C-alpha cells in the first residue's frame, strides 16, 4: 500500500500548507501564494493517486479543473482590469493636482468611462462565476472520493468549501450594505474550515479493503 500511504501523506501535508498560507497570507505576502501553490500541487498529486487506487478518474479531473478555473480565470480578469485602468492611473499620477473621482468622467469622456465600468463589471462577474464553477467541481471531486473511500470528512470538506464560495459571492453582491461584509467574513471562516476538514479527511482515510472471496464449493464427482 505504498501508493496509498504516499497519497495520504501528500494530501495531509498539502492541506496544512494551504491552511497555513491562507492564515498568514497578510504577514508573509507573496510567499503565502507560493506556499499555497505548493500545497495545491501536493493535493492534486494525492488526488491523482487516489483516482488510480479507486478507479475514479473524475476525482482528479474535477479537482484539476477546479484549480485551473478557480485560479486561472480570476488571474486573467485581474490582469485585464489592470490593463484597463492603466490610462486612469497614468493620468492621475502625472497630474499636478489630485484628481477627485467626480472629474474622471470629464477627463476621459462619458462613453469611455462607461465602457471602463462595464468591462470592470464583466471581469468581476467572470470571477464570481469562475468561483462558483470551481467550488462545485471541488465538491464533486471530494464527494466522489468520500463515497469511494468511505471517509465522510471529504464530503464535509467539499460542502464547506461550496458554502464558502456561495457566501463570498453573496457577500460581494451585497457589499454595498453592512450585511455583505458580515457574509464575506463568514465565508472566509468557512473557507478556512474546509481546509481543516480536508486535512482531517486525509489523516483519517483508511486503506481500501481487499474484496472478500467466497469460499469455493468443492466439486462432487459422481
């Protein structure tokens, strides 16, 4: 059961690394992102191992798609927003006097300002949709592993992560009111809890039991 032990260890270490990176991200900065990336890679390798052990390709496939969508789309959207806002930033920086937000429309014109706002809204919407899809795929991967391994903590980890995504989306949409900030805070706590549950799941998972063979019936010769 060398493969099982390796997959279990990699998953446990990866979950702990991601959890530590998220908790101390404000302190260690970019190092936290690298630590989280290493943790996710270890978890993906672990899930690939368990996909082979249980003969369920959907475990690794959904987990990989979840990570690619969950990180790739927001990264692309943020780069797009950065490029989109370069003209405004350049104008503000090179201006001799501070430019209040009310004058931005006068500087760039109503049509250009409206286009910037529209594309910014589309980018934020893309991030939220990617988060929802990524969370569902992550839940489906962990739920499948839970069914095949019999370890319920995988399912709870997936459900908690799904609740985190829903809370974050609702919080962003309702951020204009105070309740939105509270929902986002609750979502962050759910997200951290999901990684704790995932670490517990990898720690508690048991090796698959070999199938019990029925005793052979002796052949009676007449």
